[in-house]
């Protein structure tokens, strides 16, 4: 990514919630302007995770908007996880109408903490080793509350904007995606033999005239990538953001700079991201 955009800060969303905000909800401390609601997003995500994203009454899960019920109602009862339980909207209604009695008690467990902390700091250390700038952490619960505040729909790109912390940034409408590059044409194996019993190759050659798909090459003084190859020796070259594309380029005019890596960056125009433009 650093080759496309000047990145000065990396923010990583390392998990759905911050366990510290659940254990010590800072409701009246310095974070007061972010309010108890913000911390409650973390508690809510934690409770859903703890309960396996399943209604603790009927077991419903999947494509239903699960809710978190206060066992002892507020303001008497707290917003702590041991007073909260995951229920589906139907059962939630039933509980509040006295038709369903909750039998199950929420477990008291922070097992998740150890696992997440190990993963989080391993990831953070790895990134600090290869990146010079500032590296920060965030959580899914923060991303979600920022997105709701901004009144935006859920999508990977919008979540990325929320994660960055610079939620007022104007999206340019182009999304860069890292995808696994294919080194061959992916065709299904041809079982049939042609006349003469010689089996045709099911794939294009891994290397063609010494070039692979995705190789970084020099063409007329410009650094471009090989995006298509043909047996005729005339290739297609271009830049990942689509700002340069040229077809019918003789391979002899290309000079290899760097072999293709496992991933290729592609760009995509996204109208839904032109929110503020
Ligand atoms: Zn239910
Ligand atoms: Zn309730």
C-alpha cells in the first residue's frame, strides 16, 4: 500500500471490543464526553461474543438482529456484562411482557482477553518492525459507533474510513484492493484429448517470453505491470489505478524490474463512497 499512497499513520482494528472498557468502564472519567454509550458498544459486542451470537432463550442465531437485555433493569441494574444477556427480538418482547422467564444466567468469563492480547501485540510488533510512522489500535465497537454517528451504511471501505479516525475525510471514490495474483490462466483441466492424442495444455505458460503476470516492468521509461500476455508476444501493460493502460505492446519493449509478488493491487470505482463529493 505504501507504494500507492503516502501513509503516515496506521490504525489497526484488532478485535470487536476492548476488554479494558468492559472491566473498568470509564463512565465519569476523562472520557465522559465520549459518554457511557460509547463504552456500552464495547460491552454489547462483548456480550454478543460471550453468548456465541445466539439468543440465550431460544437459541436463534444467524441473520437476526440480536439484542442485549438488562436482567435487572436500569437504572437499578448496571451496564456490566454480568447483568446482560443476548436475546432475539421475539424472546426479548416475551421477557418484557412477562411471557418468558429467563432461566439462564450469564457466565463470568474473560477467557477471550488472554487470547486477544497475545494476538494484538504480536500484530502490533510485526507492523512496528516494518513501518516507521505512528501505529494505533482500535476496535470494532468504536468503528460501529463512529459509523452510526456519521449516519453511514456498513461496508468495508466505510469501516476503513472510520478506523482511520479521520472520519471527515472526503473519500475519492476509488477503492484499492489487494488480491491474490494468478500466475496462470485459471481454466478447468481439459480432459478431452485432441486429434492425435496430444493433450492440450490447460494453462497458459507460467512464464511467457520470460514474463509472468503481474511482473513490474519498464516500458518507454515508465514503470508499469504486465496485466495480460499473449502467445503472439503482444502484451497488455498498465497501472493498478487504471491511470495508464496500453495493449498490444511487444514484449521486447519491456524490461523486467521486479518479479510479480503474491498479491496484486487493483482499483475499483465505488459510487457509494462518493458521499461527500
Ligand atoms: Zn429467542
Ligand atoms: Zn430487555
